[in-house]
C-alpha cells in the first residue's frame, strides 16, 4: 500500500482491530519517527486521505502492519486483521 493513500477511516479501523489507544499507536510509531497522540487524533477525524508528512504516515502504516493489520485500498479502502499477535495488541 502506498503511504500517501492512508485514510482517516482506515486508521480508526486499524486501531480498533488492534484494540490500541491513540497514545499506544503514537508511542509505537514514534519508535520509527516522532508521532504524537494529538496527531493520531487529528488524522482519525479526517474522512478521506490524510495529508501529512510521508515520514510520519509511513511510521504509522509500518507500525500498524507490523502489529498484524493490513490496510486495503482496492477501490474500497479498509483494514483487516491478518494475524493475531497477543503481545502486540496489549495496551
């Protein structure tokens, strides 16, 4: 998936699948590149494509994918759980 294609709806869905708080997602993504929970909150409020720096979006996408959620963009953007990683979903 191209990181430019991240949508607020996908971010909300992915975080719900992982059962992560906005802070947890921000903390995990910040291990790659700084991302705040306020940023996650702003992005999730968007109904459409997130317009942000490639570095920050990439960090969030990589974190979500590493935790086991696939972001889909085949004409109907969405998210699906592809594997269960108990340690990754705590928080």
